[in-house]
C-alpha cells in the first residue's frame, strides 16, 4: 500500500471523481485515469498472478506493453472482456474490473504452489512432462493445466454488442501521435494531402503527455491539426496490422470508456489504404534482469514518470532506481521534483555523465555507481532491496517501497516488421532499428532509433554474487520465462532464437515480447558466445495488441455471416411449412410435411404422388448459362464429351463436362434455341465453377471463337412438373406450343407463353416420368407456381422437395455430380460411356481418358447396390468390404454414395463406388455398420422402368 | 491485401476482386491425341513452382472478367508486371 495521489499535477480532472470497483472493492479515481493509475493512487500494488508460477504481480509499465496487469472487465451479460491491460482501461463511473488467474482470491491463490514447485517447471516443461500416456492428456493433463495456467475466462454468452467497419483512403497515414508523429502531421497539415493520424490512447501526445514542459506545445499543435481540413485524427485506435501495399488494419474503441454506451457500436474496424505511411510508434523501455525483478512495485522508470506527470500518482513514498541508462536518472529527477521521495540511484556503470551526478547531488539523492540490485524482499510489494558492488562485495540493504528499472530503449518496430521492412542491429542502443523499407513507409522519432534519452550500457543479466542457477530473474513476465530457462535451452542444444523462443515460450505471450525479446536475445547471445546478429531475430506478426473477435467479425455473424440465396418461390415454400436445406448457399425446400408427418412419411407420399399423378418442384437454383455466337456449337462441342454440332434447334441434350484430367466435374441438360444460341444448365453448386472454366477456355485457349457466355441462373424461375398428368395439367395454360407427344417429344424445348408469361418450356425429366421444366422470368415464379397449384388441384398436385427429387432420380440411376462422383470418377467409371462422343477427335478431358491409370483395371466404378434385407437402408458414406471376417483394419473396396428407401419399389436402393464393380454384377458385398454387418448384391443402377416406357408418352 | 493491376481495366484494384488461375503460358496442345503419356503428364501436372519470379494467371473475376498474365515474386509477393493474355512472356 505505497502508491498515492500527489497533491497536484497530472492531466486527470480532479473535479470529476468516478467510482469503480476492482475484485468487488469500491474505489474512487478521476476522469482521465486508467484503471492502473487509479488503483495505484489507492495504494493497490497487486494486480494479478503470473501465468505459470502464479507469482504476485504489479504494474511493470504504464502503456500497452504492460505484461502483468491483465484484468477482465465485466459490462454485463455477454459483455465480459478478459485479458485487458489495466494500463489501457479508462476508468468511468461504474466500471467493474476483476483480476485473473487466481483462486480463490488474488491475495490467497492456491495455484501459487507452482512457484514453490518451480524446479519442476523448467523450460520445455510441457514438451517434456506430458508425453505419456497419451490417454492422460485429454482427461488429466490438459484440464489440470488449463485450470492453473492461463489467462482470463472466455465469455460464455453470445456477444450482444454491435461492431462497425469502414474503409478509408488517405495520402498519408501517421501511426502514433507522440511528438514525432505530431511533427510529421503538422508538416503535412499545410499541404493538399489527405492525412490520417491514429493513436491508441484516449488522448494524442504520446510521451509528451508525461512531460508537462511540452503541454503548451501539445495544445497548440493539436489545435492546429484539428483546424486543418485535410487532417483526420483518430484516438483510441490501434493499428494492429500492416499488410501488403500499405493496407493497414486498425480498431477504434468507441464506447468501452463510457459509463452508458447506449446502442452505439462498441468498436469500429478501419481498413485503411494509404499512399504513404509514417510510423511514429516510439520506443519501449527495457526491464533489467535480476532476482526479484517481478515483485509488485518493481517497474519501468518511464512508467513511474508517466504515473506521476500524466496521472498525478506517485508509485511509492520512497523510490529507488536501478539504471543502466541515463534516462532513468532524468525520470527520477522529475519524480523528485513532483514530490516523490527517492531512496537511491543504483547504476551498474562505473562512470556516468558528470551533470547527472551534479543534479543528483543537488537533489540530495544517494548514488551507488558500479552496483547492482541482487535481490528484492517483500512478496506483495517491495520492502527492501539488496545491492552489491559489481565485484560481489559490499552487500547491503536499502529500504524503499518501489524500485524503478532503466534498462535502455527498444524502438517499436512491430508494424515496420509486419510490412517486411528489414532491420539492422544498432550497438549504441542495443536494439534493432529499421533499415530498408518494403513499402512506401518511413519511421520517425524513437521507433526509427532516434532515441534522445542519453547514454546507456547494454547488459543481459545484472552482475550478482548469487548462484545464477538458483534465482528467478524474469525475462518474459507474462509467460514466466527466466534467464535460467533461456540458458537451459541453450545447454540443451537450441541454437536459433526461433527455437529458443518456442522451447522457452519467451516472447510468445499476448504481448509478443514487447518488453522481453531484446533481453532474451542478449541472454541467448551470451550463453551461445555468439554475436547477437548471428542468432537471428523472431518475427513480429499482427496483431500489435490483442483485438476482439467482435471487431474483426463485424456484421459477419449470425444470419449475416453469409448470404442465403432464395428463389422467387421460396416464400411460398416457407408459408407451406417446407423443411429447408442449404445447397451451395441456396436455401432449398427439402420436403413439405403435412401435419403429423416425419421426413420419411412426407417423402414417401411425395414420391408416390409424382409417379401416380403429378408433382411440382422448384428447380430455379439450377445453374444456367446462355451461350451465344456463330461458334457456340463448336465451342460446346469442344467443352462437352458428347457431340453438339448436329443438335437441331428445338432439341435438348444431356451434357457431360470433364476437367482436362478426365474426371467428371459437372453435368446438365442443355437446349439449342437457334443455330447460334444455347440455353445451358449446370448443377446448382457448379454454376459459377462451370462458367469460370468455360470463360477460361474461351478467353485463353480459343480466343478465335466468336462466342459469348452469360450467367442467367438468377434470370429464370424454373418450375418442374413431373408425372403422368403433367401434360394434361399444362395443356390449358400454355399458348403457342403444341404439347402433343409427336409435336413436343422428350428432350425438346419450345418457346411460347404460359398464363401470358413468356416461357422457355423444356420437356425433360430427372424423375423418369413425363415431365416439363417451365422457365419464366424470375419475377413471375411464385405467381405461376400458385396458378399451377390451383389448376393442379383436380390432379391432387403435390409439391415436392430435394429429398424426393433425390429418391426419384436414384430409382432411375441418374447420378448427382458431387454426390455419386468425387472428382476421381471418369465417364466410364460412372457407366456414362454413352455420353462420350466416340467419333470426336477432341474435347476437354479426352486425352486423359487414355491415361494409363484411367484405363487400368480395378478402378472404382459406380454400381447399384441392393441389400439382401430390403428393409435396410444403408448409410451414405458407409464403407464396403469383400470379406467381413478379415482382421481389422479391413480392406475397403468402395463406399455407398447414395441410399434411399424407395416407396415405389417397396424396398431400399443404393448406389456405390466399388473397385471393379462393373465386373461384379450379382456378387455379394458386405457393409459393416455399427452393431451389424449388412450384405448387399451389386446390380445395375436403373431400378425402375429400365426401358423408359413412362417417358415415351 | 495486395493491389493488382488489371491490364484490361488499366486500374489497380484490391486482391479480393481477383481469382488466381495457376501457372501461365501453359498452352493446351492443338491436338492432344498426338501427345504421348509422358508429354501429356507434363502438360497436365508438372508445374515450375519457382522461388522468385513466377509467371501466373489471374482473372479479374469480380471486375471485367478477363484472364490475364502476371509476373509475381513468390518470395516477396510483389507483382512485377501484369499483361494481357496472348502477349509474349515477360
Ligand atoms: Zn479488369
């Protein structure tokens, strides 16, 4: 309990107190506070428990690099956000925050036993310990580890918040509104370039916010920028990723900082395309590595300055500094001037600038050069520190309640690295700095390596007389990685920093090693006795800081996740209680149950109705392509397996489409309307793929052909009328088309009108019955459907869905591409030899039909399958074996592709791909299913009306 | 998200408007039946897969619909150039 609010100073609004709670305890802060500064002001030092050892942890930093103080914020049901950095959470009236990774409480945490058992948790612990037995992993290891090691709880309810998204374009994007970013913006403000400035904090200013001497400049500058019409400033906005061609992803937090967010969107995703990018992301101070450096109250020196100057909060009453860099001295001088007691300055260096020594003397601060901190006492807060001369002598204690670390500065090159800019090592500051850009981008200020913070020594672990193998000197605070873990990894043979990182998990926490990467590199470099540039550098990847899934998903959730395509007739089906299924984004009626019917009963009734009278089916989803031009027939002749040039206008043909590798990719019935015009149909799911394939051949292989392809899938509603009464029903409705069998044979097309609507009327059948497919302009679909339903009443017309369509076509042995074929089935495998033009010299896929593996014996071939027990309906996908008594694993010789109960035949029917199946007619095969192995005989695929008598009427 | 120059629209547009279409300059033989099995295998399956400059096809599928050729560096993911189908290899 040593932090406190200074009597004056800071940018918080002392006239606006706000009440908030942390772990159920109520506190007061000021508007402008973060959760971190407000709790510090209330004397709270303990913010969380560490990931692995459950060690008590306080604040390390004051900004987004904070690794320790992760908290959850509870905004009500479904609005629970874990793993927020307390240093980024703005306090507001009613804020409810809770600590994480502790049980039962932050102060009394059962998991802290891990800390005592630390010897059992070395580097690579997970890899080494839980290898065997495998079965223990799911039941014991993983649940146990999840319970004790981890971050905050994931929310369990749906997120009720809305998230917005927008695209933005600018000539210049400046990321980071600290002094360097503001200077760059001021320079561009007078030009005619569109400028966008983004900053992750609630207020622009960056490091200037912690330096009162710059506040007047800051106010003036921000006024100039706000007044500039070409400058847009986005605060509370994190540029989380830098992608190709200056495409930057950023998330703006809109309402989390407000006590009452109303119905406004919570966050907004910005997709920004910038002509030029200026990165002004500043630099992050490095912690120092020594025993006890994770004790609550040990923090970065720059953070203490920020808490004092920006928030008016002292981190302690008596503060010591451990420095290897001048910047810490300046911070401490600023603290002293703000009224914070300074216990001592300890610096590992033998000499420092005389001016620093003079200022320290003027402020009556004790200075210990050539010394290092070797230990910290106090479990929940610093009580004393132990220091020693670098030669190990002169060990003594200093009482203090906070210890600051000044270890030098690491330029923030995260986004620069996302953009694939190269880095070079800079010995002066002991860090990597930007070198060659890969995009139109440059770095300015501290992130460019231009840190004007004075001199420093670069050191991996502070000198200590203690046994280094017995102390916990932390490198990665969030993942609990110590210096000895990294040394152990090197001893165990790891050489590349990428491997050391993964083995020790150094830098792999949610902070991506913002405070730990460089120290980890230094320690590995010393342990390997190699220069730091020889051991590589780990890669920064988006996101810069963790972002919510909500912001990234935006509106793409629930019903808006993907578009659902519906036909003009869909609303009728919905009103008549259809059960729907999704077919390639289309919502299709699967069956139309009457009261009390299950799917089985409904489908049986629908099937019988089609075979005995007439059924009506919405086939609008069929893919349709209009092929027009003098070379249209030549083009189709090259694309499809069968001949097209001799097809007369007014006639239809079944078209089979292969890929160049010889395998079936699509099929459909198509019609020739005129010498230069065809109406193609494709499978529902294949429409876009087929059009793309045809365009490819047309544009790139045969650009000399004069042909135009147009997708007309959504231009036509298609109503299929199938059954012996189809013609009688249709006749009175149609004008200008003779429906008689002689004038309008099977596989023909006529143009005319139906109920006054222009139509392309196909006489085709996917059921084996007399059938018509009525194409009308889409907008007439439902009206025509209702008219036909009314007229069909006298024939007891029955609407049917895709399930019945599947059964009826299977009874006739018609394949469904993608169900009975899987991209490895040739026309011969599917018994579609008749659809291959034997006299054609070429078509897409023809040459491949002579490939050695395609003419080889034993290929899987499509056959019919009749179970010995006619009541057994096999499962689609069930595997087939020849010998059911062979040992497991059995040799699979094929699988069931289609399987239904046929009400017409009073038994089950199935289709299957079976190795060498066409030569095994009548043979018995075995289908092992849960509980029982079924037997079935191979048959032909046409189960019903093999002569096609029902079509020729 | 990469920007790609469509040589037909003569505009740089976002990657989501385009579809990748495999290696470029692999012409379908005028008469595939004259190809032996090995020759046909090479045409059908064997691709360059280089590290570096790659000649490849793209289609401006959500734009003008045209297929065109491009040279892209597979290491840096940068487009060196794009050009119309039928133009000589660059
Ligand atoms: Zn284009």
